[in-house]
C-alpha cells in the first residue's frame, strides 16, 4: 500500500498559519502527493497536489522535502471554514489513491 | 457536486437484503471509484474501474459487487454477505492514467442496517 502517516489532530488559532505534516517514506518516483480535506458528512474536496517542486494555489501551499519522503500542507491564514479532516494521499500507478486516517484540524476563534 | 451524483443520500438495509447505491458522472471521465468510510476513520477503497466493462477490487471488496456497463454509471451493490454494511459510501471520478488529475467526490450515501 502507498501509506502515509499524519498526526491525528492539530489545533490552530484563527488567522495564524497552519503547517500540516505528512510522512510518506515508501513513496516511489512516479507517485504524486495529493491533499484533500473533508467536512462532516461530505465527500473530500481537492486542496493541492505536487510531484517534486513546491506548489501554491489560492487555497494552500505544498512544501515537498527534497527526498520526497515527507511533505507539508501550509494554510497561510487559518479561518473557521478551514476546520476539517485533511488527508495526505499518494496517487499511484493504476489510479489507486490510498487514504489514511488524516489530520483533524481545529481552528480556535 | 463536482460532476458526480450519488443517490440516495440515506439508505436503510434489512438483514439479508442486497441494496444498490447509485453513482453517475456527467463529465465523460473514465475512472470511477467506490470508497467506504467508517466513523472517525479514513477512506478505504472498495472497487475501482478505469474503463467500461472492467473493474478491479480494492482493499475491502468482499461483500460488495459493482458493474460498469456505461461510462457514466458505476453502481455499487452491498450484498447480504457484507455483515457490517453500516458506513458512509463515497463515489469518485478521475481521468485514468493521469496521476496529476484530481479526484472528484460525490456527496456520499449513508447506509444503515435496520
């Protein structure tokens, strides 16, 4: 399995940056790193993805370690709407995407 | 809805009964997936299909069956052999062979046993 390891939960104060870590030591050269987030009773929504270089979009930034065995999702200013479970997953050959248990982010007003 | 529709939103199954969850997509994507999510847990892959008339088992396929007779439809049947079917079921789509492609999820079906 393309396993990832994330902390079960994290907290952040509103309007402060949040760094969500992910370890993926078994990543292969062709695996993309994807991040999704899920609100209660909803399907996950795409946040960001990358292969080797750091990536930015309007939602977040993705910092990928040089050896690609870990990555960090960065929310630049947490809002209450960012409270969700964040999943770091690897996209692997055959279009198999394996989800772990994710990190539950609590944003404190 | 990300171009993917699941129905019904809530479904109840009687013991020994088979039930079918619907998943339809309207964006002509080939790859479709079914995931199961238990409370407080991550998503586990049940089945996936990259082309019509072909599908592969995921990690927890036992007690489930699928069909892919049309590109736009990928129904999941929870059979009576699935002894613990209560869960949140999610269907997703993507473009096969392109790992940089996003997954788009439906809004899910909550299945409960009566």
